[in-house]
């Protein structure tokens, strides 16, 4: 496996996993006071845009990564609306 492939696999995994602690913290504490709603809305729009781009380019890596990211950000937004 070459270095480019290693980065190509590691980058989306780190991006996806980076949201898990926030999702779990919001869920367990039922607190979202310190989360910026506008920031997450913008991130969600970016993830959806990347997802659309991946679909149009038929790029499974982009589709998979941004499907997970959009889902996690959406969960955080829902918890912000419910608990915030």
C-alpha cells in the first residue's frame, strides 16, 4: 500500500470519528448550550454539497465520508434543537 492510499483511507476515518465524541457527549449530557448552531448548519451544508459532488462524480469515498459526516452533524443539530 502506497502513502497516497494510506492518507486516502486515514483522512475520512479521522474526519468521521472526530464527530463521535461530540455526538456522544450531547447524547449523554443532554446539553448543547456551547455548540454554535450557525457553525453546524454551515458544516452540514458543506457536507451535503460534498455528498452531491461525490454522487455526481460517482466517487464512493466522498459519498461514504460525507454521508457519515452529514448524519452526525444532523444528529448534533437535532439535539441542539431538542436540548438547547
